[in-house]
C-alpha cells in the first residue's frame, strides 16, 4: 500500500453561518448549518420567514468525500480501483490504476488521500516527506532495495484552458522483485487531499516513461474530481440587501467566488419570483463551494456507470474533527 496513512489534525477557520444586513449589521440568527433552517430578518421588507434551501446538519469538518474517476482519459483507460476504507484504513484514501495508450510497459498508479487545510507550499513539502517515508518503510521491509533518489524539483501541470496546478516531482530508482525499476512521482495538493501520481517501468523503458508523463498527469488532474461535504471549517455569510442599498462590490451576481458569501434579496423573499431567485442563488453557491473541494450545502454525487468510477469515503467526526482547530 502506497498511500499515506495518518489521522488528520488540521487547522480550519471557524464554522457556522452569519446573516448580515447591508452596511454589515450582523444578526446572530444561525449558529450552525441545520436542515430546514429558517432565518428571520426583522429589518427585511417582508415579514415572512426566509427559508434557505439545501442547508443541512453536519457531523464534522468533513462528513463524506466522493472521488469521481473517469474510466477513459484522453490517453489512458482505468484498469483498477481500490478503496482503502474497505480495509479499515480510511486515511489512506483510494488508489486508481490506469493503462496508458501505446505504453503498456508503464504502470500508472494514482493515490488520493486526506491532507487537510494549509498553504500549497507547506502541504506539498509534507507530501514529499510522506512519500520519502513510505519508500523508506518499504525499504525497511525489504520490499524495495538499493533505493536511489534523483533530484526533487518543482513541477507545474498545464491543464486545458490555461489552468495550471503546482506540484513536486521526485524521481527514484530501486530494485523490486528481481527487477530494477525507475519511477517518477508527481505530488499535488487539491481540494483538501493529496494526489500522488506514480509512473513506473523497468529502467530500460525510462525514455518512454518521460514521454508519456506530462500528458497523462495533466489529463488525470483535469479528469478526476474530489468533492467533500461537511462544515468545511468555514463560516457562511448570508448578506441581506436592504431596499435601496447597493449590493457589495464582491457579490456582483449574488455569490462570492468561493460560494461562502451570499446576497439575499429581502424585498422579494416572500414572492414566487423571490423564492425562485433564492433557489438559483443557493445552487450557484453550492456549485462554487464544490469547486473548492468542500461544500456545506446539499450535494448529489453522480452514479457510477460505464463512464466513471465513484468512490465514497464516509468519515467519523473525530477523523477530521467536529470543531475547528487552531494552529
């Protein structure tokens, strides 16, 4: 097993939700995200309670994670999956194995496992340390022998649309089961998880390994999705727009870029059009939260089918913590 197995213990911001009127008047009406919760803003133009859809109660910072892996990438086919939670080691996450087109001599393994919250540089440093320790453990167990490390370096994956993902690259050569193998490890921190991609082959196939690496890494990062549901260690700000007041500059379409700040139209909340607009706004908030990797709102994971594998991790409150932790 090549995933990182350790309990999480990470710092998160304070969770909960706060309703604010325009001009930043705070109304302490919601201490947590509860199913079917209602917010009452006495300053609002309507006296009808403002019911927020998709609010639900959470066990901890992360209750559940769904990892969605395409069965077919532009240059590879999914060959096998493993959920380590089935073996009682949920902290090790999941692994995926892909067969790369026209490169059957290359073993492409992907490990996705919980990381927590932190700045990218710090988390990547920890991912590299974890990987080196896992190799050292394999060496102590005589699974690997004669290990030689190449130079660790920064790596940037170029995704479609000009997107880039920063990571680390670690080359390694070792003996395993009578063979001398070379392996290229690519480490990334995404959506509260580590993503480790290992491309391995016999040393005589090293040229083919390098030729296939960049394309596969980019298509894998672009294709695999990770969505967690929980309190996310975040506070959701619900800003009530008073009649005649301009919307905050950071909410041009009613929802912040990360989905955790929402503008509510108080003067239309009780009308049919107002409820429809509220639902639309909360759906946009959920979509943007999911893009960050963790949502406090309702999430309906896709069903597994011929196009994708869906792996589910269900956590206990103590795995990620039920309350935010300080550094």
